[in-house]
C-alpha cells in the first residue's frame, strides 16, 4: 500500500502488520499483582473502601517520605488535584503556563475562571522558558504553573527567582516526574506545591489517582478540606469543597507499585537505552535525552523528527500505526490551538515559536513493562523501512 508523504515522497506500508496485536504508549505497569490482590482482599475484609482508609493513609505517608516533603494529600486523579491545588493556593487573575503540556493543566485554570497566559518553551529541553515567563508577567499575574515535562526537571532555580521577585505563587505540574530527583531534592519539594498524576498510563500508577505534595502546612490543610466537601470532622462543614478523595483500591495499587518502583525504572531504562542505540544513525531522528536530574524515571521515550528526515513526522506515525505500533504525537498541536483557547486567544501562537516547532517534531514511542528489547528492534525496523522502503 502506498501513500504520498507530506514532503512529496511515496511511503510504502506493509499489508501485514509487524505486531498482530496493538502495542501501546502508556500501557499500565503492574509491578506486584499478587501483593495488590492481597491488599485489596484486606480492604474488602475491613469493609473500608473509601473515606480515608488505612491504605490511603499509608500511601500518603510513603510518598511523602520518598519525596522528602511534609505533606502528601492523595486525590482521586491528577486533574482534580490540579484544581484543588489552584484553589488551595488562592490563584486568580492570570497564571502563566506552557501551551506544550497536556490540556488538563490549562483546563484546571479555565474551569476556575483564571486566564491562562501561554509562555514559550526551551526548544532543546521542552521546559518552560524563564525568559518567556518574564515577558508575560502583568499586574494581574498571580502565579506560574511550570511542567516537569518528560521526567525532566524544570528550570527550578530560575523560576523560583522570578516568583520571588514578583511575589508569585509557584505550582508545579509534576505528572511526568514521579521519582525524579535533582541533587539532594526530589521533584515534589519545589515551589509552593506540586501536583502528581498516578493515572494508569503513567509509569507509576494507582489505576486512577493523583496527589498534592507540599511543605506548606496551611496549603495541605486547605487541600484536605477541599477534597472532602469542606468537612473538618463529622457534621462540621467549614468551607466549600468537592469529592476528590482517593479510594482504597487505588491506594492498594499504589502501595504495591511502590514496592516494585526500582524494577519499573530499570525496565524503562533498559528500553530507553535500547532505543538510543538502535535509532542512532537513522537520518533525521533523535531520541530526546531522558533528563537532567540525578535520579530519573525514564517514563517516556520521546523521538524528534527534524528536517533531515526523508519523510515527515506524520508519515512515520502512520507507518508505525499501520504496524499496530500505537505511538503518539503527544500534546499536538499545543493547547493554544485547542478550544476554547484557539478562539479566546487567536494570536497566542505568534509568541510561541518553539512550541509551534516542537509540536511538529515529537513522536512518543512505546515503553514500559509490556515492551521488550525484541519489540523495540521491530519498532525501529518499521521506522527504518518507512524512511527507506526500498532497502
């Protein structure tokens, strides 16, 4: 089967896919299934499935200990965690945020009538660019939400300096960076608070889940009120709140995966290094370096397709998908080009040249415990044959 590539070449795709069943980005990792089932059985025996059970409490304690923070507030998912953190920190007016992120980061602001102001990224690291952040500050700016993207630590020192200088709240979206550390500090301990995601597609998951981690006692107290309808004890509602509680079954998955965390990271690292070795030499393709921290999670394998590649990024993606390799463009085309932001801020892209360029380069490749080195050899073979079908 032949299609015309966006750069004018003919792309030849096989009639018989390389994988009989789809191989996914973000297929759930389950490190210790037997331990998970034992913990679930205990919850069933106790007849305690939600409302601050012992598994959630133990999960919060262990996450806080791992990250070196005073408080971990477990939440039903990362998006609700963002919304609760935004409220707990009192953000309002305008908040500076990258467009190069998952749309939930920005939706959480919009849903609370806060204007997201899009700043550009560093084209080499894909992290929020401090210089662009400075250029976006106005009298209405109340905070900054940087993202530790791809498990890489954001420029925390520069952003802290900006936040201190302008008296801005600094809330990190750390959905990609659980278990990542820089120097003596772990992601989770920066800024006024950080938000984690434990969605099933993350390398470390609680099936569904998230958390707010902070060293600020008052922020943690407000977050705990907000996640449980504003209850401060039985029959005592003292604020507006929502139902954002993590349940015991999610905590059971989290605890069992914590026990297997090093194994998950080791598998991801092996896969990443295999991709690095095999992709090297393919024209126009590069695997983004995994991170700048001293402790890394290898959660994503991000491939960049530049102008030296004989075929376009989207032709490569089509070649992979025809072979049941469900790679992703991730974040394309940028939140500023999605609704409602495309209509609300139609000129935003003019000040986001790096975001616009990167959005046309990225393919995220499958990794995790369901992907073997042999699978990666096949995936890279498909990439090579899509670039050079006659070889």
